[in-house]
C-alpha cells in the first residue's frame, strides 16, 4: 500500500546527528544546521503554509514474474511461446534463409519481412537472422543461398542434400555485402526492428561447421576450406557496417570472430547471441583459456554496454544444468532475453522445471523498481516544482535502449494537463544499482486550479514501444502509474 509521511524534519535531524557525531569544533557548521532544523520545523501543519509541504510516497513492489518489457525476459521464438506469459511478449524472432530474400542476383524480395512487421501488435518488434546453411531444416531443398550462387561458386559442394558454399570466394563475400546494404537501406533504424543476428557463416549461421566433412575428398571434391580469419572479418564487416542504427548480435562459437565483431567501433555496441542456454557447455561461449585475458574480458564484460540474447539448447537438454542452473546462467552471464521456444510441452515439465523457467524469465534483463517519490502536495500555476525519485535495478542487465521518465499531472485518467521530463537516464542503472534523482520543473502559467493526480511513466522518446512496465502495485492509466494527489492553487 502507498504510505505518505512528512519527512523534511527527519532529514534535518539526520543531518544534525551526522554532523554532531563527527563534530570537531566546527561551531559554525553546527549552528547552521541548528538553524536549518528550526526552519524545517515549519513543515508541520500549523507552522507554515500548506504549500511548503512535500509528500514522500513509498511504493510496494509487485511480483516481477508479470513484468513484460522490450529486451527483457522471454521473447517469442519461431512462433512459439512455451513458458506462459502474463502479457503479449514485446519481441518475436525467427531465422530466415538467404534464398527467400534474393532469387536472382540483385533482385531482392523483402515482402516476408514486411508481412511480419505489418502483423506486429502496437509497440511490438521483430528480430531476425539470415542463414546461408540450414542442414536438416532447410525449406529450400537444402540450398539456402540463392541459386545463382551455386552456379558461380566453383568450390561449393553438397553434403546430405545441403549445399555448402565456398565461404572464401570473393563473390560470396561481395553478395553478402550487397544483401545487407539492401536490407539496411530499408530497415536500418526502423523502430520495429529489435535486433538482427550477424550470421552468414557456418551451419545454421552459428559460426561453426559442425558435422561438415571438409576432409573427405569424396564429398568436398574441389577442396573448399573453412573461412579464413580474413574472410570471417570481411563477412562480419559486411553485415555490421550497413546497420549503424540497429542493434546487432554476434554469435559466440567462433571466439576470434566474436572478438573482431566486439571491437568494431559501431554507434550501437554489438551484443552477443548464445544458442545453448541450459547446456553444460553454455559457459564456453564466454571464456576460452587459450585466448588472451584481454579478449576474455572483452567478452565477459560486454553485457555492460550491449545485450546478451539466448535461446534454449533444445528440448529436454535445456535442463542439463537443472532448474536452478538456468537461473544461475541468466544472472552469471547477465542475459537480457530468452527465446520462448525449442522446448517440450509446458504441462509435461515437473513443477521444479516450470519454476526454474519462470524464475529465469523474471531474472533476465533489467527490472527497474521505483521505490519512492517525493513531490509537493500543492503546486502553483507557473511555479517551479521539485520531484525526487528513488530507483533500483534488481535485474541482471541494464536497459540498453533509450528511455525517458515522464511526470504527468492528470485532471482525470484520460486527460493530461501537463507533462515534464526527468533528467534521469535509465541506461545508467546496472544490476543492483540505485539512484536518487532530483528534477526541478516549471508548470505552465495557464494550468487550471483544481485537483489532479501525479503519474509517472517510463516511455519511449520515439513513442513507438509500449511504456515500460514497472513491478509496482499502483493503479495505472495510459499516462503512467498513479503516485498520489496534487492540488493546483
């Protein structure tokens, strides 16, 4: 429940006590504090005008299992939502084959992406990755690159009905670059795009060649080779550089390539994607003892500036580390979002497994709590008001995207009479970080006297994403959470 109390006198007492405890003959300081205390005593009723009163509102936290936000908790994975959610998820994700985006050289068809974007609910976002190889799951008869590439790449070969392109062929690299330039021309900076994977190499675009027999001359008849470091760098650059205004994620299996991607000086720092959440080798995506410590540190600390996105290991394998291990992986590696698919049926999981999945989703990403709000009980047209807010992030990662905190005076739930923007930057709230923000704002001179409610919201400055859900019990309107009553006099 919301509790309200007068507190300015308590602040003066606390300051005086602190000064007195360490008092070493600074009489002027002590006398000044006594004067401050005398002045502050006027905040009691009958001692000063009511307009001098401030209210401090304490907010009770709600269950964070019900909080759904962008880049936080679960996201829809390949049209699946296995773990029950209280609200529609903020993002949906799937992988596309290159072949469905380009048939003939330079003839691009992005209608599939356009349909996905058009079907989004208000504020919803779409994420994707493009694969050149999808063994075992191809929808294009095993050829997941455009057919013209098969004709042009002299060292490409087939293995178990899947076409393995020659990654090192300059023509392959050039066509990757042209594809991503075309994608970026249409989608870079589009607020509906949540993130794009950097794939385009390896099986399923995961930057590994698992199961492909390069050493068997009866299969690899032309002697094709895995990508060289130079080729890998070019493929990363071809995908990353055209998208300066979109969040990108680099796969983690190839550490050398991962380090190259993370070292790129991009306006939006490149994040990481790990597709084996719940497995015993999940940690291998973040540390390699054979690498320089500086490279390991670069990977381990990336969460501080860019998101770590994961999907499950697949089926029951997600429980290799046990239900508690799922939560530990989220917290230890500061995971922001988890794919809500590639799992069995929810009702077939044990209660412990269900609880582990729910707790992991609640732990993933940021979880901002608004703990206290201090504001004037009475405000005046054209007057200046100071609003203090106290925040805490109890999640596993910061909110990497730009958000604004807005204060709104409501005449009624559907009518906003005034909106002010706080100077707080939510991106600075790392896990366990707390912040007390003080904002002094000016009311318009023509605001009508009367009774109002003060609401607070965390909003997208571009007005596309839904306002951030906060784990507090206060009633809410489309303008934010109701904090308390205000009188304009």
